[in-house]
């Protein structure tokens, strides 16, 4: 995307697509570039025929083949704003640009790439057979040696191939590889990179703590730095995402003649409410324990706790649940043999219940 800024404001932008690969042209032929230019309230499609270093001249969209012939030169959609934009995770010194999440760990990424390359090479050296033979013993036409083996030819005057081996005798070369040290080094680099990126190693599964008996509170406490970093970077999306969804609503409700989708909406112009879910899901057991303590201490009622746990229940469902709890409680009292007798229906008066 090529942006056009007026100060810190994005005034327009263009998406550039090179079409020479789709058109099957050679590298020396003309290069066709399609520019999808986004402006407030409209989108323009412009085709240019040029060279590798020159944009060239504007030509008709029909000259670009099937890919561009069906496009309209100008689409006035009338939306409030542009149908393109930019949302950053972190602002830099230049307000027009963001800072990559990987900016602080670029050296660690190169280190991991180098370690991975060394590991692959060592694995290939240790896991593949190598044979040192005299050059006159290699006959590719008859396939003397397995193609899966590396053959190292030696000249006839090279001397001994192996210890106490006669001249020209083939010798298997074997290598050993100790990957534990390299794996430990890679894990250390990953942990360092995660920490420098405001990520706890447990968040990405580097340190396995599944066998440790820890509460949900302890786990969430350990992940606080990552959660805080995510909340900070997500605030830019909190500001922009409702507006993006509003534009999508308007486009979805626009008529087909206006190049929209023509789907029915009651109020597509309203800005939707967007709420991000917590990065760490709550622990159901811990939440239940907290609710029990709140009810026991008479800080909240049972009804309030139930409404929080089951917000989808209506009044009828609440009454049914109350009745079920009452019946189960009464049955438990009977089973304990406390002698209270069966619960008498309301309005039957006093005295022992009748028996048949």
C-alpha cells in the first residue's frame, strides 16, 4: 500500500498490483500495474503500462485483460471516509508509522535462524552416510554406490583412506551430533526474545508448567506483563474497529446498483459496540469459590450470583431453579433422618399426615 499523508492524517492510499505474472509476459516485456486508489467516499481503478523502473502511461482498463476489464474506473460509494486505512499496534516517533512488534528482537530472530541452520546441517552430517572411495571405483553409469550416500572421490595417489586401510579401499565416514546443547541455546534465545517482546515464556508454551499444582490466580499473576502489553496494543483497535465495522454495515446494506450487497439492515449507520474478551479466560472453579464466599458473607445474594453466571435465564427459569433447589434441600433433610417429616403442602393445616 502506498499512503498519502497530509501531516499525520491519511488522506488517500493506493494498492498496487503488478499484472505481468498473470499475463504470462517475460521479464523484459512491459509491466502492467493496477492502482486501486482509495479516497474519501470513492475508489478509483487506474491501469498503467510501464517498465520495471517507470510507472508509465495510464491506459484503458480493458487493455489489462479479464482481470481489469470488469472493473469500473470510478466507484462513488458515498461512505463516510475511506474503505481502507491503517491500524498500528504501537506508535513510533513518526505519527504516520507504527513500530513493529519484532523491532526489539531482530537480533534474536537472526540468532534463531542461524541456530536452526546449524541444527539442520549437523543433522544432515550425522544422519547421512558418507563414503570415501578411490576415483577409479566410481562408475555412475552402473550405479555402484547408493544415490542416498555422499561419495567423496579420492585420487589414486592420495594414499591411505582410513587408518591401516589399503590404498583405494572405501571407508564409511561417520559423524556424531549432540543436539542437547543447541536445543538449550535455542530455548534460551526464545525466552529472551519473548521477555523483550513483553511476552512471558509460558504464554507461548516454552516453559511447561502443566505438572505444577497452581491456582488460576497464580497463573494469571505470572502472565500479567503479557496481558498488560496486549491491552496497550489493543487500544488502537478499540478506537478504530467500531468505525471499520460500521463501514462494512453500510457496504452490506448498499443496493446492488451502488455496487453493494443489498442485504436488509434496520440501522446500518449505527456504530456497533465492540468489547474484547479477556486475554486469559477466567477459571470457573475459582469464580465459583469467589461467589460462594460472597454469598456466605452476605455481600451478594444467591439471585445476583445466579444472574451473573446465567445471564440468559428469564424469570420463569429462575423460579424453576428455585423450586428444584428447595426440593433437593428437603430431600437431603429427609435422608439425614432429622425427623422433620415430609414438607406439608401449604393450606393443609396441622397434625400428622394421613397414611394409606
